């Protein structure tokens, strides 16, 4: 048994994970203290969102955007501290997830459309004229850049966890380059999983509640008895072993059950659609290049997760300052799911940065 633990400890870092004990969940998995559950009609689609009112004098509104495989519940370690700091917090389940609709056409997932959804949600929930602070993780971080790009008048500032701004990947470029080329030419070899996730055939492997639970467990770092993981940034998910995985190091069993049940509402097509719009996004954003590279004017906090060097090496975000007038970088000694694994550090960084925006 000691040998197996040692072996797992050696292999998990290759997946961008650690052998940490899962954080204890709330007494009722899926509930975040101080939040209430709501729905809104947003540009023809129903969005589910969590809302937390400030527990001290209100200083503003923060919109939190989650990634894959995650939910609004993914912000369970940030929402109460932010409310305590005086912020009204809105955390939607993103398009295709849980209580939010999953429309038929993939065009709804084009980033221009998703940014417009968030602008509509802001317009419904925030007093006219008030700018919000937007924060995101994973694809939510990617969308955060787009909300600020398409609707800068609504964004006072924004922060991104783990995902840097890289023009070839999250921003417009003059020439179209497919993700397959970026992987094969060595620009982003760790994005190989995106080639798997964008294929429609993938969904047949993740349909039942049990299959979804196994997929999420693998994405969170569950391993077999001999320490083998089912996910790698280069190749994606090995579906031959997902059913053989033990517990993951990030969420406990009751929380994993909650995630699986919520994902099962709409299935996995919606979450995977986030990987299927790069060409649409490139076409939509070409006009932004007429005056040269994009330069964000609002304050930005980027929190890179420094323990995921295989999937997000530091050298791809060292030039981020070229695209922002006011950029602060706060490194996190963490893996990809830093808002869980390094929750205290994330909250500390936010508590330090937010007062500078007043």
C-alpha cells in the first residue's frame, strides 16, 4: 500500500493534480451558505444562477463564470468570503449546464453570443450604469476575456484563474489556425484533449449518470489502483479505464454525486460545445484587429496555477502585459482547480486586489 501511494504521488503531478485530501464539502452537497437559487430568461434561454447578497456595506457586484467540468457550485469557497467583503455575487450555471438551457444549435456557444448572454444577465440583475467585476476559471476565464472585449462598458475590472490570455488561443489573429495545427506544430501540444472534446462522437461515451460520474471523477484526478489516471492534457480521456478509477483528490463522494446529477440534466453535449466554436470566434473577432492588437483598458488580475506546467507552462503568459494597460499577476502554488485547492490564496489575492478598484 505504501508503494502504491508513492506511485500515485509521482504520477498525479503529470495530470496537474496532487495527492491532497479532498476539501470537506458542505453539510448538504450542492448548497453554498448565504446563496439563493434563481432563474432568468436571457436572450431566449433560461439561465440558472446563484445569488449572494453582501453581508457588509455593498461595494459592488461580482459575476463569477465557471468552466468544465464545473458548475456555479464550483465557486463555493469564494462566494461567502466575497459577500463578507461587501460584494453582491452572481454565479450562473453556464450555457449547457445543469439548470441552464442547452439549445440545439452550437452557434449559441460562439463567444460573442455567450458574452451577449452575460451582458443581458447583468442588465437584468445590476442597476443601470453600474459596472461589474467579472471573474472566471477555465472556460469561464476564457469567457471573462470575451465579456470584457465585447462589452467593456459593463466591466469595471476582471480576474482570471489558471487561464492566461493567449491571442492564438483566446484572442483574434489575422490568420486562421486550427487547434489541430497548434497541437501538431508544437505551439500548444497540451491542448490535444481539445481535439477529443470537440468531436461529436465523444458524447456517446458520456451519456448515462454512471458514465458522467466516471468522466468527472477522471477529470478531477481519480486514479486506478496502480496509480494510472484517465486524463492527460495531450490525449484527453482514456475511456477504457474511467470505470476503474478510485476517488479523486478534489471533491468528496457526495459532491461528486451532486456534480454527476446536475450534469445529467442536459447531458455533456452542451459542455463539449464550448470546444466547437473556435472558427466562429475567429470570424467574429477579426474586426478588432483593424487597429492592431487588442489592449484591455480595465484593471485585470491574473492568477496562474504554477503546478500545471505540462498543460499551462509559464512561458505562454509571460507577455500578457502587452495586452493590458493595468495587469497584476498573482501566482498560485496550485494545480488547475486553484479556486478549490488554493482557495485561501485565491481569496487572499482577491481581498488585496479588490480594494484597489474603489
